[in-house]
C-alpha cells in the first residue's frame, strides 16, 4: 500500500525544552533540525507530499516573543537548507493565509516557493497561518461566488469540494501523525482527514527521528483501509 500524502502535527517542542531546562524557543529551534531530517527521509521514502503544521491560526495567541521567534524560523530554515532541497528536487508550497504573516517572512516563504516551483520531486507543504475551519469557510465562499456569478449550478457533490480547498492540487491524505501524546486534531485538515489513518506517537517532535517515521509507515501499511466498504 503506497503512502502518497503524509501530514504531521509537530507538537511538544515547548514541553521538550522545559524538560531539558531550556526556554520554549529552544524546542522550536531543535524542531527545525528535525523538520529538515524528516523532510529528507520522507523524500527518500518516496512520499509525494509531506504537509507540516508549522503555525496555526490559533498560534497568534502565544506571547509576542514566541510568535516573533516562530516567524523567523522560515528564514533560518531556508538559509540553511534551501540549497539541499533544490538538489533533492523538492518543491516548497504553503497552505494558509499569507496576508497576516509579517512581510519579511512572507518574502522568505514566497522566494522558496518561487525558486522551487519547477522541482518535480516531493512537495514539502507548510501549513502556516493555517486553520482548517477557516479553509472550509473560504472554500464555501469561493463556491458561493461561482454559483452567484452563474459560473456553475448549485449542485455541489462531496467529491468536488476538495477543489475548493487549499490542498486541491495534492493527492488524498493517507496518514496524519501527531507527536507528543496529544490525541487531538487541533483544526488541522478536517475535511481531508475523513478517511486518513491516524498515528499518535508519545514522543515530542524534537525527539522524532526517521526511524519513528519508518515505524509510523509500517503501522500504516498494516491498516486495513476499507473507506467505509467491506473487505473484498
Ligand atoms: C508545537 O509545539 C509546535 C509549533 C507551534 C511550531 C512548530 C514549528 C516548527 C517545528 C518549525 C517551523 C519551521 C518552518 C521552517 C516553518 P508546542 O510549542 O505547542 O509544544 P508544547 O505543546 O510542548 O508547548
């Protein structure tokens, strides 16, 4: 069974840092390194799309210092790893809303997206300023505009709604992994998760390794995916 699209909620950076006697941001710093290692491992494993929850629409509630720090991470990440991502033919994409993101971070993200746009290997898709409920509402608005402007009939079917979402260009989501033991979805890919397999692992993101990823994929392969049907 092929795994085409994997999504990860990279949780537990703050708790990991605290447990080490460090400040929360050091957890995020370590998290960037892990993000790089897992992106490379996922690419080597032939995953087509890796979607990572980097900043949610709810994360703005954190302290200004922490938000400021998180917003600087893309610049750090791409200055360190963009060359390698290019060599590996990885394409950077983003889901979420650019507008509220600080302008310098927008420029960094857009530049990585533009520079890698012709790459044909794995898609490394960052969910930044992303919230799934908002994504669905924006999709409904887009659909409604098409109906009101008579571009289409008001006859939307379930299978068509994907095209109104931010993930419209990607294959269906096969597997969602959340680290650090929390068993929640936290407003991540709600529509896309309808028939995905879920893996909740007990270790914090800074301790997640390519071996952990391989174990999650093994678990996935053992699952009997019936999509609501009966096994043939
Ligand atoms: C959740 O841990 C993690 C985040 C909110 C940020 C995750 C972001 C990265 C790992 C790097 C992003 C990098 C780029 C290049 C966009 P938490 O702080 O909620 O941990 P806690 O639950 O232990 O407090």
